[in-house]
């Protein structure tokens, strides 16, 4: 299903794809372009180009519409993809309705920090802002949700589907039934006087950026977007990936993924997307020493509509943010070392040839009694295996040496295999 269909299925009243024009593909609020370019590369799925603003006066004006701005609204939401093409120092406006007195707007400034401001005259004002400046040429998904005090009584701002916590006031509560009607909605440089914090600002600097798939919900139940809808549908389904591992046999897909072994993936909405295996069915792929920028929003997305992809971090890979928004499942595992070292309790010497049995205990992913280690210690007194970690796994076991001298009593093992593995020293007492 196309991303545009996903937006429609969430009940949006308006949708501007900005894929060559500013037409509203759901409602009738077609935008009027002023010096808008439509030739830049798409910044989200289901688009071939984007809309671009880069000079004073560049804007898309939306006609006055009850479901957008021309009524008091107890609930509303606006969302879309945006990327900066330059660092904006003075305050500029990405999207906005109204003026400095009453508004609903995304503004940028101070090195591309984005602020959502919702202001109702002198009655109340809420600002929520990003926890960091946004990077030039990196697409982001912005989403704003307003609920009056008959509903959630809050203003929420999501960046790539993650709710932003920085706010003034910190509770983000309007404590009012609705937001009063506002002036016309615009993308880009506003035509009239606007402002921030109730102060009129002369915003002569253009917002340098690109737009795709902006949408709006009016005063209705659909305007109360859930976190799953914002993150899983609007962001995860629409994000473009830096790398695509196309459908093929399991071995061919592994070969394609191995091209990126020993690399560091950059700060992007989605670093790697993996399609379904040819013929369908569950499959397993290894990430071989692929590490990810801490600000990347999705490390790996599975695009399959069914079946399960098991993804293994090996040799230092640190994938931790995964997504499977299209109906399939993705199970993430990390290769860790499980090791038991046997030592003489009196001398501290390594004990060679001690028998180690380590099994899964209750409370983890594995069935109790599943064998993890069943072997004798080597010349260093060690018995070890690699283990595919997905969540903390309780273990139980024992270690003994009774088949040849020096003989040792049976010792017990326990604890957890966690994300760091399992490394336990068993102090053995002689039995002779």
C-alpha cells in the first residue's frame, strides 16, 4: 500500500504531497504557489520530487478552511516531512496558521532548532522545541497534535515519531476548551505579520528547505493521533532508506548486506531497509560489524508484509532501533559470549577438564532446560560459546570434575545472560 493511502487511512482531511504541485489530494484546499520550486529530490516515500523554498517570498498559501484554520478547534493535528537546505539563524517559519497573537506554527532558528508554538491570544501559549538542532539535508518528520481540556489537554510535538519533552510550560497543558480561529495557513515565508512569543517579528529571512507529504486533521476524533500512528505509520512507513537490501535468496541478501560490513551508518531517517526473502518465509541475516550513528532514527526496517526476519548483530554491530511497520516481524539478536572459567578455590589455578553444564532457567525467551553449554574446560580453565541475545535470559547449571585426578566437588551456576554476555568464574573445592 502506498504511503499516501496510509495517510488517508488515518482520516486526514487534507494532504499536500508536494510531488510536483501543491494540490490537496484528499480535500479541496489546493495551495497557491509563490516562487515555489518542484524539482528537488523527494525526501519521503511515494514521491518523486519535493517542494522547495529558498528565497524571501517563497510560500504556498492554503485557502481559508474550517478544518484547518477558520474555526475554534478542540482537536487538531498537522504533520509532514521537511529538510533544511541551509542553517537558519533568525527565526523563520516552516508552516503556520495565524499571526503573532493567535497561531499554530512550526518555526526555526538558533541553528535549526524547531519550535512548535500554539498560542491563543493573551489566554494561553505553549511552546515545544526539539532537543537538538536539525541537520542540513537530512529529512525529518514533524507532527503537532493539539487536544483541548475536554480531551487530552495537551500539545504534543513529535520529531521522527518521538515526542519532544522540552516545553514552556513544561506540562504543555492549554487548560482551555479550544484554540481560537486563526489566519490563513502557509508553508514557507509568511505574507503577513507573524511572530513568536506574542511578539511581532519581521521575518525577512526565507526558510531554506524542502517539503513532502504534509497533512492536516480537523476538529474530529481522527485528529487525536496515537503514538503508534505517529511513529509506526506517519514516520516509519514514510521514511526513505539510505541502503536497500532487495528481495533475493537468503544467501544473496546476506551477500548484499555484507557489502556494508565494517562501516558506520550516518544520521538518517532509516539507515537500512530489508525487503522480504524471495518465495516468502522466515529468514535470518547477520549484520557484520555495522555500527550506527546515535541520532539515526531507524537502524534497520523490515519491509515485508508477513513472515519474520531474524537479524543478528555480530562482530561488534550495534543495531538497536528496528522497525517492521508493514505487517511482518523483526527479531533482533546480538552475538554475545557466554563463558564459565573453572579455578581451584585454594590456589586459584585454572582447572582443566572440568565438565560444565549450563541451561536456560525459567523467565527468558528459551524454554527451561534448553542447553547452552555442555563441554569440558580447556587448558585455560574456560568453557565458552557464542549466544544470540535478545533479552535477559536466566540460567542455571553446574560444574564438576570427577573423572580424573585432581577431583573436585560439584559447584552450582546461576545468574543472567544479559546484553554484555555471561562471564562467571566457578571456584572449585577439591574432593580428594
